[in-house]
């Protein structure tokens, strides 16, 4: 509903301009709608083939990306495992129930 009101406000200026040239309001509205429809159709026609090719090649591209990022994923997994081990070692030295001292208020 909001989109329809916005479009009416935007295109009413064009319709009024055509009305000044003695083109009936209904005919000018029809011309504006036909031009908008033709523009949207032309845009879809231009974009359709590249978009379809991109969608068809997406699985292959994703496999390539996954293959190229596999070494980095391995490094991140190793770092995560080391961090968990270090955290476990640091936590093992604390007696149960021991907490960090509260921060001093300034």
C-alpha cells in the first residue's frame, strides 16, 4: 500500500506535465505505466542471462572457495585447540571456587 502511494506521488508530476500538453490524464497515466513496465521488462531481460549463469556456477565457485580456504581453516582449528588447552591449563591451577579479585573503584 505504501509503495502504491509513493509511486502515485512520484508519477503524478509526470502525468500533470503531460496534461499541460493537452494529453488526457487517463491516457498519460497509461503511457507512464507502459513506459515503467517496458523499463522493468527490459531490465529483467538484460539481467536474466548473467544472473542465471551466476546461479548455475555458484556451487562450483563455492567448492573452489572452500578448497582455497581449507589451509586457513586448519590453522584456525589448531589455534582454537591451543586456546582451549591453554584455558584448561590456566583454569586447572586455580582452586575450586576461587574468583578474580574485584576491580577497585576509582
